[in-house]
């Protein structure tokens, strides 16, 4: 027969991970949850506001400078955001043409690369979070974004 102490310990072991998983939801609605998730993944996360007053996170992911922009926010209160856009800007050392951007976009799912003024290259990556996505899903998106930055970096730098 199982003792009450052992049964309580077994139940605690089952219930604690479920509670921990519920606490690891990441949502643009809660910018602090996004910053905390980035920090839990070992990256920097500086919460700020953009020119419109919406949340913004400056970060370094895998050695690359990036920003997370918050979209679909309330126009007046700048809260209740529904999605994120990861953004990385590159000033190439090698020639990167419109054809290179099209090829990169074709070969890199979820990423969008565009050419800016003075031959700058910008990569964006959109993530819809709504009321929240699981930490593991967010972690996967961050890893894929980092990998795409690594790939683009090899194409634009010597």
C-alpha cells in the first residue's frame, strides 16, 4: 500500500510540471513574457517603446543585433498586441542583390528579406502569438530566426 506522503509526493511531481508549463506561455499581449522568454533562452532583452509608443524589445540573438516589434496593438493604449516581428538589419560587406534576396526568401521559410537604402539588407520574421504560445514553440521560432540570421550573415559578410 502507498503511504500518503509518497502519494502526495507523486502527485506533486505530476502537477508541478503542468503548472510550470502554464507559466511559460509567451504572448505579445504581455511584453514582459516575451522579454523573460528571451532571457530564459540565454539572450539579452531590453524592453522599450517604439516611436508610436508600442512595446519594442532590443536583443542580441546568437551574436546578431535584432529587435522584436509588437503589432496589432491598441492604438490608444499600446497594449493588447497580438503578434511579434523579429527584425535584423545588415550592412553588407559583399554585394547582395535583389536576385539574392529572392533566392533567400524562396529557400528560407518564414523569413522575408528586403533591400533598403544604401544597400542595407533587412530580414523580418513574423510570429502570431494571440493570447499565448507555448515556450517551446517560441523557442523554436527564435532558433529558426537565429539560423536564418546565420545564413544571411554568411551571404553578406566576408
